[in-house]
C-alpha cells in the first residue's frame, strides 16, 4: 500500500504545507503521516480491534 519510497512520502508531506509553515508544523505533519502509515500497516496485518470492543472500552 505504501508504494512511494519513504523519502518521497516525506517530501510530499512537507511540500503540502503552506508557505508560512513553521518547523513545528512540519514535524507535526510528519508525525501524523507516520502514525497513519503505522495504522494502515497494522490494519493490513489484521491487527484490528472490532468497533464493538472500542465502544465497550470507552463507554462511560
């Protein structure tokens, strides 16, 4: 699923930032992209938690 090489995915994420973005904005974007990619990798590996279990865990 992650077809583009890592360096290209990093460049694409940073390139999508506005011209006035800060270094902190870039770091935040890269952390977000890394977390999404990790989640997709886990989902592809079948490491999912059923919706009903999440509701049960976080019910108040």
